[in-house]
C-alpha cells in the first residue's frame, strides 16, 4: 500500500515538474513535452507491462519492484545531470523517459498484485478505499513543497533530489522489504 502511494506521489510530482523541465533545461517549447516525455514513457510502460507476466513467473515481485526503483532513481538522477550533455540531451531525455515509464510499470503492477494477494477478499474494498483516500491526501502537501523548492533550487536539482529519495526507498526495501511483507511494519 505504501509503495503504491509513494509511487503515485512521485509520478504526480514529476508530472507537475515536466513542463518546466522541458522549457528550462531542454530549451524546448512546452508543446514538445508530450513528444519528449509522455509518449516515450507510455511506450516504456507498455513494453514492460507486456513482458512483466513472463518475468514474474521467474522472479519475485519484490525483486521486480527493487529493479524498478533502481531504474527510476537512476533515470531521475540522469535527468538532473542532463544540462551537461549538450546536444545529446534531447535524445537522452527520450531514452530516460522510456526507462521511467518502464520503471513505473515494474513498481506499480507487482505492488498492486501483492496488495491483492495479501488482502483478504472481504477486506479489499476497505483497503482500496483507503488507498484512494491516501492518494488524494498524500499528493497535496508534496506538490506544494516541491513546487516551492523547485522555484528556489531549480527543476533539475529537485528531480535529482527525488532520484535520491527513491534510492533511499530502495535501500529500505532491500533491507526491510521481506520483513515488512511478512509481518507488516512491526519492527
């Protein structure tokens, strides 16, 4: 549940920052945001979603989620350093968008599957109702804070910080993920 909420918060924050990033870092018209990020990201998500059932037959869902977190973090950190790539930055941005789309799919799909598997059928409605409530409330405060920080530090720096936060989540997931899956958050 927490993985799904956090990933949706990150998706929302990145979505809010992308137009500004496209204009200030890539130097493109805002109309090109969809061509640079949305369409390649969607293609990456579709490609991973197509292959995910085959991968999940041989790999644990936790490993797939960890891989998605790693690629998401590396992709965002790459976007933070993209201004130094010169003329290649648009091509790299498109490739990074494909990686971000794929990483989002490899985080959300196994997380949703785990949530459905671990939740008793009689309790699923409450869990998904709580999930929707958490998604709405959990995105409001980060959006306000991230927008203010982006105005102060710049969009590329904030995207790099988000990549660092995802790395912290990955470290937690690797160290405590099995325990949390088996026992909840009771440390």
